């Protein structure tokens, strides 16, 4: 095999062609059978349910915080005596 490192290439031209010719077929996801989501949820342990609930509550509280600040941006800027852009970073 010829040394392609001297030419600045790490891979030979035949390796590059082989890579791109097989790339499209390797990008398609496998065709697995779909499982019933109810059966998957029934397999969760109590610890996994608690972790799911904690994540869901955190996500819900984060969205509440985001929209609360978005809806009260005028009052916040007036309370701190700054412009709207100073509060919202716009």
C-alpha cells in the first residue's frame, strides 16, 4: 500500500470511495418491530417512575418560570428602573 501520509492524505482514494459508497446504506435506521408503549411503561420500576416524575416537574417549573418572566417584563423593568432590553437581553 502506498504511503498517502506523504501526500497529506490519511486515507487512500480507494478507502474514501468505499466509505462514501457504503455511507448511505449505513445511515438508515434499523427496521425493528415497534413495541406497545403501555407495555414499556409497565416495565418501569418505582425508582424510574420517581425519576421520570422529578424530570417532568422540573421541566414544568422551568416553563412556568420562562413564561412568567416573559409576561411580566414590563413590571420587572419598571421595578428595577432599567430599560426592557436590560432585563430581557434583547
